[in-house]
């Protein structure tokens, strides 16, 4: 990983600032012959798009994506990748830079403002510039294409905690995820979240969240020792999302309290000649390599620092100050982080799918026993 | 990150299997003129070395390191780096491969055995081969040199949870860390851990742990948007350590339950003209860039899968089986993960120190206000 | 180097096909605080632009560049880089795809057509798709910004051979380079080239060329052993330009016939306390590291394969065929390769400037004797 | 490429100084299941080994290679790669560092001495340290393993020019290459070279050379646009060899004088349903992608700077001086560069073989017409 690119063989580079002319990305290394429609990408973007409910920022960005290279058009709007870089662009439309006059001088506590200034000596303060979560739209577009590279893999993200409200896993219903504005799989919890977040929003406050992303159908053999581990790359990819402060695989931090007996995912031979795991504490990854079980990741998103309550801060001139952030912001950025997390998991899996194929010579699959 | 290397400018490549002739590493990109003694590296290795108390594996490896290149010797055993690759070697000595006959056929549940076999079609089963925690000795050696690249930075790891026993942060005493065999900063907790782990050990079981690594004196400005974020690289580096299942920065998963008001690290101007943060929920990193506050990371280590209780498994020939692991193993691998975590943090910080210097042209430092 | 990116710290990614909607690039890792005007980039593009004389393709592309990110605007149209990715876009305007109907089925001998098809199983045949020299416009734009990163360095390209006509080095006049349509430093040779190329052009043929690019003011210390050698990266960068078949540094192939005595660049101390070299057979690079002398590179460009004389070929269906290429093409692509070569040298030097600064901690310079 | 590693998927890292304890390398990314014997690697090293005739340096290095990791031993000394890093070590034995006292203070004109000092502020002057051609032994060992990754590919290097003596291509006989001490395919030229080089050697002088390396059986489809071109990577790999000043593919610089008609490699369908090329001006590469024809590369090696004739130079203290190099050196380093060139070509092809397989999903091959 270097600066603004990630992935080794399925390599995504992103660019663009929140209030610049456009944001966009380049996918380098996509296999040839991958077929998709523009709607696949647009549809993914629409899931992340702001302004769809009262619970996300009211900035109105159509997030219309335009593909600039790397595909040929077949009949019926089907695009087929040629193996060359797929570049795409999303023009910025609704930029109210005047909202940001106050924060051009003072730093928002908990925001990247100060860090950029102290590192680079200058920064694009409008809407957070490069540090804005707007960049994640590009990840989502890339993830939509990455998903097409992965045969038979289904990736589902869900919000499992918002502030102090956690879901009850007994209520988990995949179908519920698309029915509420929180990507929450527990209908009852979603109701409570709506009330809770209304309160947060009205008070000009913000709150954190935990998102879980599960990839099913992941073939065994993805990932590689020692620094190319699938979980290490997933951790990096998820931690790179704005506001993320923690990442877990499988049992995650809970595994610290387990004994070896309780943590072991025992195995039996299944009827189809493949092993069956009797549990999935490992989250589908052992030794950095996928086992064929569902890959289970979780990440924590902190509350956004853009709040209406005055906070003590300093100015870029070195003076004490107070700051209130008046722009349009998400009371819980964790909500829109759900499709972003899915996209990052898709990109990492696509990259490792190609890496495995390169080193081992066959697609990852189950010739077991060999 | 690719396979067995990590870092972009301070780049560490490791090699070697648990029961092969040797393990070792190559540091590429180390600045010239870095001075250190062989004892600095050996001393770091000794902290991680097995067999130092009854609580770690009884394998007796002297872990004697030999430097093969990249340095010139000055007076008094001082080595000075020349800017060329620093290679080092640790010969394996105490290999009892016969202990591993059983596991050559059956997979240990929760171990990388199965994953390697299904990926590569073969594996070095002796002691786990490449997947053995023995590889982490090389990380520790690299970390000792990385630490010399970082002026004024102090990196301290501590075990903050073992199984169900967590420390009381009110009892935290840095000096205590070196006094007990657990790197535990809480003397009272350490006593309880001793009893607890004796029980685990005698029953042939194992248990997980949580380790916290804090880097103090980190200059502001390390790390870069978007996929070169300091926290993303720390997450990858720590997740790449054997048995790690979760990584946190600052508040980590606890931040999900916080509001923006409570999570904000407010700022005031200090007497020396630098800003002072009134809290450190962020763990010293905002927008992927260090702020000058202590960098706080935490990671969870699962219990080792090598236990004496029989577990259900399958053989490489596709038959159901039971397995008991009789080799010499750590009842809590989290203990020896403490110096490994420190080393990984040191390597990541050294890499970003050089990366910042390359892009921005000055060492990261505090010319603030500019 | 990987696929469509080059450089490690000053990293350029390009995208786009000859007849797609647009071509463009992303510069990642540019230092903050670099100042330039849009005209600097546009001016460089204009030097490479087709259709400026009867000696280049008559395709009319305005090559108007638009910067999408990574800069802030100061007064008077000065752009200042922020340290985040600088993306830029050039829309394609004059695409006459109908010209290319013939070559959609048959392969042009000596062209990348066949290679793309056999590799990827499909190709964008319009104007050569990704293999078109149109991509080099993006390199030129990147090179214009790279040049701003290099204080005190002047990079000059010149066409020193066209077909069978070589310049007389005694006639070399830098000022002449801008006066003729060939970037030729020898006025007399340029006259002969005009007649010669008119003949080539009228007969529908094409011809090769040799270009020399010299960088003056390059500080000593750029480049690094062993696979990060400055000359190795220059060789790769220049060989990556369309139609290039050979690269030389300094004496190049002529050095094979020299003795050690004749090839040695002897040294004396100069009046300013720096060493003076009495010759420059080495082309300014020793052991892969710049010495402070001018960096001298040369590359050979083959004649384009798009000619009017029928050639024997095969179709994508595996049948024998004949082919004539009727599109608008350059009779000597080597001419427009001059600014492209300059751009690639600038990008490589900028990258190594940052890499040196990262590893060694100071800008490359002459503290000699130390 | 970064510093001391090359290759993306078949990644070779080397370390070691001429007079340090050892040199060695790590191959990361080698596919699992590659079978070879230690003799394969040792045999390749023996071809490059010094002291085998009066025409190479009289330093006596056994160059005995030891493999440290990444393989399992099967019956009869067959090693099989496991997919983990293959590390290998060559201990240095015959180091007469006293020979180098003179050059510790003064710089050899045309040598990397000065460049290392001015870059790093210090250098290992014994035998050239890291800049010594001794490092190339590691490349040869890596190349021997790379060759095993490439099914059906034969790589042959030959010395085609020594000083002013060029071969007559009409006399080319592959079998002759192994019969004379120069790897020269022309028996008559080899005789003249022997006399010529005796004269050079006795006068304490040195001379340059041109080496040609041809890879036959290379499947079509290796290499990728735009900066991952096969020829760009070959150029970088060959230019990174000590003393190389020029690289050519196919016609190389001669292509500049050709017309499009003469340079076109016309095609016909062959009896096996594959296209046949009627010439190979392109050297087997079009658009950066292999066509299935033999890949033809050529590189020029300058004369070594270590000669007995006094040359004017400066000292590291900034004084004028004269220098004579008395160590044991090769009168024509180009001879031993032949196996080194073969090795670099093998490594680049192996890397691109894996890269193609990763992106496209099948080994590069000839399903043509599709």
C-alpha cells in the first residue's frame, strides 16, 4: 500500500477532494473479459449516496459515475473489461464551500484538519478536502467492479451497533438489512436506533457504530504468509476507511478470553468430500489464508467530529479558540460506512484471488483431499 | 505489502521455517549512518526468546543473531549502517521434528496447517513450518534496528489482558513490565495471571491475551492519506502477527459507543507554542496522520491451537480423526507477542518517518504555528 | 513498476485509450508546496501535440488539460500542490474510428494489435486503443509537474538521428532545437531531414529515429543500488515509450569497444572545492548513482508499423491476409517522442530525488569533501 | 523496483558485500511444487565463478550455495518449493582486503566509489563493497530457480563483441558457446579474442563487450501495458547489471535507420494453426507483450575501471591524486556477465509468467485463433 493506491494485482488508485471539481479512481490490473453494466456501479454508489434519509448528511450529490477507459461496450449496455486501466469519474455538484469559512482557521478536535496542516504546511479545508468521507464513493465504485471478479462470492455488510445500541444476534435477518435506513439486520434494534439517532441529530451531536461484513462463498487458499495475509490486508483496508478505529476478524477481541479448546474450529469430513468446520471462531482465515468458511470482519467507526456543541481548540495561528461545525454532516457516519466496508472487502478478495492464481497457477478451489 | 516483505522505504523481508536450517531477514532502505551494537539486536531477541520461564515453550533456542551485510564496524563494536541491505541470520538449533509426526497427517483445528495444504498442495509440517511463531524472532531483530532510525521515540508494549484476567489501569506501572514474566504493568494482576496460567499449562490448555503498545515521542505528520495511513499500516503490521484477531487504535471499539462530544480531543495552546491535547481518544492519529500525541495500539491474540485435549479433525487423506498436539508450546502466546508488537510498531514508524521525509523534505516535526 | 503506474514516491498512473472518451493520469506522492501554472502543463503538451507541422499526424487534438485534484489556487493562476493526488484529464476530441475498420480484423505487422489479442482475448482496436502513442500525452503532463519538483535541473531532448540521417555533433546548437519541426540541434541536418521525411511521408512509409535527452544540474547522489539504480529506472522509463527498441546511458554501446583507460572519467579538484570530471563517458551515472555530471540518455525509436504499402498478415480468424493502414499517422514517431523522453527523464529524476531525501535525510547535494 | 529487490510476483531480494561475511538472496513468490536440485543452482553459479581461466579475476571463490528455506527435500536430492520464501547464502571465502588499502582514500575514475561516498557519506570500500560484481552471483542463483518456473523456455547468452572484435553471425554455432572461455558462439572470433584479451590483460588494461541473450519458447502474452511492458522490465533488469551502459531489444538502435516496410515482421498462418512471423525485427515483443517469437536482448558492458595505468583522481579529503588499482580483476567483465544476463532474463520472464497468470487466469499460451 502506498499513499493513494491499494492492492497489488487488483490495484485501485483514488483521487479528488470533497469540494474540488471531481473525485475518481483508476482500477489497474482488472482481468480482461469481466462483464458488468454501468448500473452495477451506479447502484452501488446509490446505496452509499448521501441525502437518502434524514439520518445522513443533507448534501445532495447525484454521484453519477462516468467510465473513461478500460472497457468495450457490447450489446444492451454490457461493458466488458479489456485488461487495461478502468478509470471512472464522479463530478462534484453540491459544494457549499461558504459553510466552511469558520473551519479554515480553527481545527475541529478529532478531525484530520490539524494533522494535514502540521504535515503538509497547507490543506484544502473545504469540506475536509481529501480527508472527507466523500472519497469513499470511489471505493464503492471500485468495489462494485471487484465483486464481478469474484465468482460465487456474496458480500454482506450490516450495522451491528450504533452508539450504545447493539443488535440481538438472535434477531438477525439478512432481508431486514435493506429495509431500514441503517443497514441493520435486527428490525427491533433498527426501531430503537431511529429514535436514538433522531435525538443525536437534533442535538447536533454524533455517534459511533460497529459494522460487520461477511463474505460467503470465498474459496479456500486466498491470502499468503507472512505479510500478505488476507486478514492483514483486510485490516489495512478497513482501517483506511474514514473514522475507523478498530478491526476484528472472527472472534476478534473476544478470542483473548477463550481457551484453546473453546476457540478450536473442529473439523469433520462432509458428504461432498470436503471438510466441514463445526464452528467459525477463526472468521474464515487461518494463518492468513482463507479456509473456505465465511470470512467475517468487523470494524468500529468513531463519531464524527463535526458537531454543534462548542469545543475548545486552537487556530492555525496558534491561538486558543472555540469551534462549532455548522456544515451538513452525518450524525452517524457508520451508516454509510456499511457499503464502503463491503467494497473494501470485495477489493481485497479480488486482489488475493488474482494473487493466488498468479502464484499457484489455478484458481483457489477445493481439490481436497489432493 | 507483498507476501514476505513489509514497509515501503524501510522494507523488511523475512524467510525461514521453524525447523529449517535458519530463519533470517533483510532490511532494505535503512538510512546510512545509523549506529547500533549487536547487543541491541541480541537484547531485543532475548526478550522474546522461548524457554525463559515456565510460562513459555520449553524449546531452547539461543536465537543468536549474525549480521551478514550492510554495516561497517567502528571502534568498540559499534556498527554503522552503510545504506545497503542489512541481512541477518538466526540458525535453528533445537529442532525436535519427531514431536511432529502426528500432525503431519492430521490438521490441528484452528491452526494454519489445513490452510497451507489447501492453498499450496503441500506444506512443511515440522513445527508449523513457515506459519510458526518462530518467524517473529526476525521481526524483533528488525524492530531493534528500526528503533534506532527513530530519534526520540520510545515504544513500550504491555500485556493488558490474559484470558479472563484484565489489568486495573489504576495500577499501571511501567517499571513493573520488566519485573514479571508476562510484561504486565499491573503487579497484582501479574500475580493472578501466574496462578491462572499455571492451571492452563498443567491442563495442557492455552489462553488468549490482549497487548497494548504505546509509542511516545512520535513526531506529528507521520502517515499519509488515503491508503498509506499510519493506522492502516499499523493495523496490517499487527494483524500479520501470528494468532492476532483484532487491532485497535486509541479508543478502538469503545469509540462506537461514544458521542462526538465525548470523543473529541480538545486542544489548547501550550507554553512552548505547541498545541496541547486535553485527551487522547484518537490514539495519536487523525486522518491517518500522527498528531504528536502518544500512538496507542492494542491487539488481541487468540489461544494457540496446540493443546493436549483431543479435538476432532480430518486427515490430509480426507478421513475423520482426532488429534492431540504433544510438542512444546506456549500456554499463552500473547506473552511473547509483546516484544513482537513493539517491533512491528517500530518498523511501521521508521518506514513512515522515511516516507514523510521523502515527500515533504523535512523530518516530521513541530514548526507550529507555521 | 506495475502495469500502468511508474515511480515509487513520485508515482504516475495513466489511463485511457486512443478513441475512448478521455485519457488522463494521477500523480501520487507529489510534495506539498510545489507551485506551477496550468500553462506550464499545457505548454508541455503543446510541444507534443499532433498536427503542428506536415511531418506529424494530422489528427487534430487540442489536448486541453484539466486538473481535477491535488492543488489549491493562489493568486494569478498559480496552483500549489497540497500533497494529495494530482489528477488530470484530457478529453479525446478528434476520433475518426471509421478509419480503423480494416484493422479490426487483421493485424498490422510490427504493431501491438496481435499481442493484445493473444494476451487478453480481445482488444480495443480503434486507433490502437491503449497501445496508441496518444497515451504519451499523459506522460508529458506528468513530466511538466515533475520538472517543478527538481530545483535547478534542466532537461533537454533532441533528435540526433532520423532514418539514415545523423546529426554532426560539431553543429550542435541548443537554440536550434526549437527552430525546426524535428527538435534537431543541427540546422543543416534538419534541412536534410525535411527533404528526406517529405519523401517518406509522400510514399506512405515511415522511418525510425534516435533521441538524446540530457539532464543538467542533476545533483549527485540520486539513484540507489542495486535494483533501484538511476540508470535502470531510466532504461525502464524510456523503453516503456511506444516503439522504443534501445536505450543507452553515456557512451552506451560504444563503451564496449573502449579500454579502461579511455573510458575512465578522470577527476581533479575544482576551484569551488568540488571535483571536476575531465570527461563524461559514464553519462553522469556510476554504480547506478548520479555523480553531478550531466545525465546523458539516448533511445532508439523504430518506424511506425502504420504504412500504406501492403504487408502480409493474418486475421483474427486465422486466415492469411494483406493489410494497408490508412489512418492518419506520423511518418516519424521519433519526432514527437522528444518531449515524451524529456518527460520520462523528469519523472524518474523527481522520483529519485524524493527517494534519496527519504533514505538519506537531506536533499542530494555536494557536501564534498565531507 | 525498489532498492535491492526486483520483480513483482517472482520477487528477488539480494544482499551482501564483496568482502563481508556472505552474500545471498531471497526469492519471494515462487510457485509451490517447483522441483530442482541443488546442483542446478550450483551449476549455474559455477559458470559465472571467477578464476576458471586466465581471462577472469584470479580471486578464488568456491561460491558454494546453501539453501536456507522454502523447500522440502524429496528422494534423490530433489528439492520441491513450498511457496514460501527461498533464501540462499554464499559465504565469502577469499577476501584479500589488504589489496584495497589504496582505494580507501582515492576514487577510481569510472567506478562507483565516488558515487557511494557522495550519496551516503560513507562506503564499504573493500572490493567495491555492495557495488562489486560479486553481487551478481546471487542473481545467477535466483535465475537458476526462475528457469524452473518457465516450462519449455530455453535461455542462451553469448558474447557477440569484445572490445573491437565482433563475431561474424554467419559463424554462429550454439554448441561453440560452451567450448571457449568467452561464451562466444563464433569459434574463429573466439581465437582472436584470446590473443586480444591476453594483450589487454598483460598490459593491466580492460575492455568492454556486448552480450546477446535469446529466450526461445517464450509463450505469447507475457508483459503488460504500459509500465509493466516486458521490454521495459528487461531493460531495467539488464541495465541493473554492473557496468552495463546500453540495452537493446530485437533490432535495437539499428531500427532507427529502417523504414516501416523493412521493419515489419510479416505474418502467415502456419500449418499448426498458429501464425508464423517471417522476420523478428521486434525481438519477440510488440507493445510490451511477447508474441511467441524468440525474445532477443542485447546489452553493452563497459570496461572495468580497475586498471594498472595510473589515472588522475581526487581523494575523499578533496585533494588531487593519482590512482592505480592493484587488486585481482577481470580484464573483460563482459565474459562473466553472460550467465548474469541469462539469469536476469529468466527472472523477468518468470515474473511476467506469474503476472499474466494472475491477471488473465490461464497460463500464457496459443489459443489462436480464438
